[in-house]
């Protein structure tokens, strides 16, 4: 599954392209529309989980927290604190606890920020354009691109969604 | 997935993390007496 990004110059074109996509067999749950906060999207499908940075931040938190927890566990194994014997289970437990704490904290923080993957489109969205994303299968990509170019030439096709940066700016 | 479903999923993930962390803390506390 790849996420194709399209920029619509206005609401009318956005509505039209969403209608075309639905007619082409795409389920509404695979279509996301993002606009400036003061623009009413009304009947367009909202951005859902793509609106904030929760998931990328959560994944980073799990990975970094887990790594830090494992490291702390290994340090405790090598240098037992105050005579407490830490075994392999203890190292694992501290690793899992680190991952869960990392996920918890960064997830909460990430939910407060707009999606870092959509940074590239921020200027266009601020300028009043509407970002439409649609999940398509890899081998359908050319077909969908051609279809949109043919039916809605005003829509700018921006290609595949950029990956989340490791460190959000 | 719409916004309300996404918020529900996020909350569940955070809750799961909190449960795992607190369980770990409880195990450590019980082990240390």
C-alpha cells in the first residue's frame, strides 16, 4: 500500500476528485483530506490518524525507550546496584518498561504536534490548497495517476507521501 | 480510519503502555520486597 498525495486548488476540485476516487472503487476510509483549519471540509473525509504526529513519535519512543531500557538493564547486570542481583529476566523487564515509558511519553507529546510527514505540504495548505491522500496498491499507482490526470487536470499529483523524519523539525 | 477512531486507538495504545510500565514496576517492587 502506498499513499498518493494530491493537491487540489480549491474545495470544488477536491470534492470532484474524492467523488472520482470513490467511483473508481476506493473506499472512503482510504481517502484523507487535509485543509487549513478555517476551511470547512464538510462532506470530505477527514485526515483521521494523519492529522497529528502520534504514530511516528510513538514508534520512535518505543524503539529509543526499549534500547535505553535494555542498556540500563545491562548496566545493572554488570554493576549490580546495592547488592541486588539482576538476571536476564530483569534486563528484559527493564527493556520492556523502557519501551512502554518511551511510547507513553513520546506518544502523548507527538499527539500535540501536526504530522511531521506533511511538513512538505505545509505552505500549500496554508495558501488554501487542499491536500488529498489516497491509499493505493503499489501496482495500481500508475493507473490511478493516469485516471486523475485525465479526469481532473487541475489537481497536482505530488507522488508518494514522504517518510517521517527521524528527528522532527 | 476517521479522527474519532484514531483518537480511540491512540488512547488504547497509551493505556497499554501505562499498564505494561506499571506492571513492570509492580513486579520489581514485589521482587525487592
